[in-house]
């Protein structure tokens, strides 16, 4: 069998595409120097809406097979992400701007922080492909679009400090690399232990919902009015619902 035809390769390929989409967030900086903070706030709100919509879909898919296992998965997901976050916060208050041009150790720690964030997203892509190919592509697209504002946020920190836009593209993609790396083992695990699929779907949803309210919303609130955030989150969810109907 050709390795290109393996399902694992497909999952890796799609998860890699979602990571590459993060680089698109740096593109505006090739043309303009400054991006208004309120634009970033709205982008964060859209990212939050996409993640909430994806989480809802993960739970819905889990319920089709085993409701309680989905709920237990959600609980495990939130416990896992809270513990990982707590552990990393104790280790360092490192931010991206400290890492750029920094030591190898700092870069590794930054990757650790990004791994926690990308963990849920990578697992979502992996378990969704284990559910069905179509659902996997749907979730991968949602995560890919949501990654663009994340790349924008990263570039917004780096470019005004003198990083070139092309390097900002590289760092943005780098920050999402844990996604393809997490997607593959999640896919293999759920493919092997098919009966735990609802657990995996719930786990990813629980961790992503936490991420929306612990990270994306506070970031959006720094730059935007609550009524605008509400509007853009709702529009993103409506957009995802319409997209889902369109692709059947
Ligand atoms: Zn994210």
C-alpha cells in the first residue's frame, strides 16, 4: 500500500493545512504597518464563535453514540487543560515577545504553552476524522479559519517590534505545529479503540470550550466592546451552521 493513501497521512495532511493557515494571519503585514486593535478583537470573537460551534458539533456527534461517555470526556478535557495550564503558569510567565531571538530553552517552553492550546484543536481534528472523513474535513476547516486570527495576533506582537512579515509567517505556523502532531495519535487511538470515540469527541469539546472563555474572550475584551464581540461570535456560529448545511 502506498503510504500516501493511508488514512493517517490524510489526517496529518489536513492538520498540517490547518497549521499553515495560521501563517495567513501574518499576510496583512506585507501591505500595511498597523492593524487596528478593534479589528483584532473582532477576529478573536470570530475565532471564539468557530470554536464554540465546532465544540457543539463534537458533542452532538458524541451523543449519537454514547451520551454519558461524551459527558465524561468533556469533564476529562476540562480537567486536563486546567491542570496543564496551571502547571505551565507555575513554570513561567513567558510570552512570545520574550522568546523571539531568545534561547533554545525559551523557545521550547513557548512551544509547550502552544501545545496546551493546540492540544484540544489537534485532538479535535484527529477524533473527527475517526468519526467520519466528512466530519473531519468540516472540523479541520473550522480550526483552519480560526487559526488565521491567531496568526494575526502573533504577528501583531512581533511585526511592530521589528520582526519581518516573512518571519512572522514562520512563527505563526510554528505556533500551530502541535496541531498535526496531536491529531495523528488522537486519530490512531480512537481508530484502534473505536468504542472510546464519544470520549475523545467530548474531551476535545471540553478543552476547547475552556479555551474560548479563558483565552479568546478575554483577549477580545481587551480590544473590543462586549456588544461587538457578541455580534461577531453569533455571526461566526451562524456562518458555521450555514456552511454545514451547504456541505450537507
Ligand atoms: Zn486556537
